[in-house]
C-alpha cells in the first residue's frame, strides 16, 4: 500500500473539494494533496435526476474543470447526496429545512450516494463511479432534532447530518455499505480502483 501511495504522490495531486471530511480521509491514506474548489452549478437542469448518476456527473465536472488548468496533476473530486422516497436531500439552506430533512429521515432507511472521479495527467485514464450506502435512523423526537441542529453541524452536510458526529451514534440504528461513503468519500472503492492503475506499466 505504501508503495502505491508513493507512486500517486510522485505526481501533483489536487482534491477538488473544500470538505474537511474528504481531506481527512485522503490524509489518512497518506496522500499528499493541495485543495482547489471549482465553481460548479449544482442546480444545472442538464444534470441527471437519478441521484447516483447526478453525483457522478457533478464529480466529473468538478475534476474536469480543475484539470483544464492543471493538466499535470491527478485530480480527485467527489459529490454526495441523500435520497429517500423520491426526495433528494442536499445541504439545507436554513435550520427549518434541516429540521424537515431530519423528520423525513426519522425512523426510515435512506440511501447515501457519493460519486467520485479521478483524472490522470496526459492520458485517457480515469475513474468515475458512484457508491451507495443505506442508512437507517431510529425515530427522532422533535427535541432530539432541535438539539442536533443547534450544534450547527447539519448545515454543511447533505441530508442535514454527519455520520461522524457524536450525536449520530445515538440516532443511527444500522448501516449497509461503506461508512466512509456516508462521510463523503468511499475510501475502499477508491483504493481498490487505484491499485490496478498504479501497478500498471503506465506508472
């Protein structure tokens, strides 16, 4: 693993995301990177309305925009959303919207989709995938929702919650799939997809 990450780090690596969770997860792998956050219209009507496809498309657009100005770099981008009963829950704009999202998730199972893209320099090589994780919430009371919102944590997260938040340990009853995918980056799939590329003669 150390050898493969060393190969990756022999290139400039750019993470196209300001997310502190994604930055933490890549640092935990030993990846050395800089951060450049692209300006992308996430409400573009040309995007797929299928949540899993939408986040993959957004991640590819983010990575492509950064690589245009940094063709020598390996660019990593990701986008995460929450979907339940035909509703797509992105980041809430205000506390009332966060409360509505959490009430909708209460006592139910929802899907978390993270799309991620990796673009490699001077080649047609790329990784662009979507990973789904299913998360079930216990029934949340109005007071529990209010207390969690008052921490401020829901306001910058899809679905109005962060699985890594301490209060979430009391609210989530089960997870099916990659925990880190819910944090915002599917580390296992990313590494498994990288291995054959970094082990190839091209690198």
